[in-house]
C-alpha cells in the first residue's frame, strides 16, 4: 500500500469509532420517535421564567464540552494516525490495541444506551411537570398558593397547593403515548380517536391501553401522608393533605370510585376548588405557606 493509502486507512479506523457511537444515537432516536410520543406538545406549553436563558445556558454548556473534546481530538489525532500507519506499514496488526479499543467502544455504546434511556425518562418527566405547572397558574388566580418541587425526606413533592379548602399534594406522572396502541384501537390514523390515549381507574389499578399500574396511587397517598405529618408538626395544628394524581395529556376516567382525584392536567383548576378537605383560616394558610416556603429554599438542608 502507498503511504497515502496507509494514512487514509489509519484515519478511517479512528473516525469509525465516532461514527459507531453516532450510529447508536441515531438508531435510538429513530426507535423512540417511531414507538413513543410525549403526552403533551412541548411547543404548546407556556414558557417558564428564564426559559430562554436556560436554553442559552444549556446550548453554551454543550458548546464548551464540544470544544474541549474537539481540542483533545485535534491534539491526539495526528499521533493516533501515525501509530496506526506505522503498524500497517510494517505489517504488524495491533491486536492488543484493537481489542482494547473494541472493548472501550462497546462500553461507550452501552453507556450511550443507558444515558439515552435515562434522558428520555427525564425529558418525559420534565414535560409533564411543566404542563401541570402551567395549569396551576389558574389556581393562583383563584387565590391559591402554589409551590413546586418541595423537598421532603429523600424525595420531593412535585407540586403543593394551599387554599381555604385545604392542602393538596399533587403528584405528576409522565407516561409516553405508544403509537402501537393508537394503531390497534383506532385503525391507521393516530389522530382519529382517544382510546389509545385513555387511562381509567378501576379497583385500585390504573389501566393504560397496554399495561396497568398501582405504584403511582401508593406513592401519591404516601407523600400526602408525609405532608400532613410534617405540616402538623411544623405548624402545631392538625393539617390534612389531600393527594392528587395527574397524568398530563391522557384522557382520564374512572370505572370505580378512586380514593382521591386522579385527573388530566387540564382538569386541575376545575377539580381542586370543589374539594372540601379541611377549612383553613387565613392565619392557618399564612403559617402553612411560611413553612412550605422555607422548605423550598435552594439552600435548604432538607434530606442531606
């Protein structure tokens, strides 16, 4: 082989590792988009405070990471090419280096898959909580005090609403809509009906189109109980917290009476004011709000 051919082969071997990881990412993205759909349209959500700045910060962070990786590649690439070229020229195949490289590439591929799966879940949870927070703005207009991401003992309360009719611990659950459910129930058109996007409560279970769950119900009850105990101790007066379970973007119905409200995010403003959990005076509300606000401070040592 010519000197130029050896150089090109060496460069192709090095670059193939990057393209392999890019290929894994592309395949995962295509599979996700073909099988799953976010329950709500992110483009239709109200922008949260500093949303534009947050996006710019994230973009710049990615640019910084990319610049550091590019710098490392620019420095190491000539040495890597020269090393591979030398092995190819003398006819000695670097089995140890290749074996080590393949093992590292396999590990990176596995980590990419794991992190992509985690990122998909975080993206779903973030979208669901933003959708719920958007609707809770309507409660604030009715005089409720609303808090988000309240830190508890090793976990967090997604949303907490305080009003004259009680305290409400709102747990938001994001669940992807699966394209196969729509095709099975509605024929060939994903937008021709709602059955593929329906969840109904019956006898202690949440029934989705192709699976059932009970843990969200148990979690919402457990967290509301914790809020009741904490606020009772913190305020010195009995406080009863009502759990509310929210599935943004899903058509939620009940075939038997649920133990507490299980709703779509669009139903929150119409549901919570009708609940009569506990009549609170303005003084009690102020005391509860103070305790919750202290718990929501970024510098809070709770759970540490």
